[in-house]
C-alpha cells in the first residue's frame, strides 16, 4: 500500500491556511511541497472539516467496511444453505 506523504493534520493545516487567504494557493502548495491538483483533491475530500470530524469520518469508514464484510459473509452462507437444501429435494 502506498504511504502518504502528508498527514491529515498537515493537510488540514494547509487547507486552513488557504482559507485565511493571506497567500495564494500556488504559493502555499509550493511551500508545502504538494501540487495544486493534490490541494484540490484534499479540498474536495475534507472541505471545512476539523480534525475531530476527520477522525470520526475515518472511524465510520472502518466500521462500514467491517459491516460490509459481515453482510457479504452472511450472504454467502445463505446462498450455500439454499443450494444445499435444494439438492436434498
């Protein structure tokens, strides 16, 4: 898995600096060592989120992933049981 160059704290800090409007976005990106395309992606993903909201989002995404795996496993078990019962008849 690809390692991230920037932590969420750094990304949110950069977004907050851009929101202040003291420097142009291009200059902020150059100082941080990222591209303006990355900045746009981060802005679309995080928007005006705070660090607490970001952590909560990450926690919900992990929980959602876990629940989707459980549902998938249950579905496979049900299909297997239906197949087994239909063969017995």
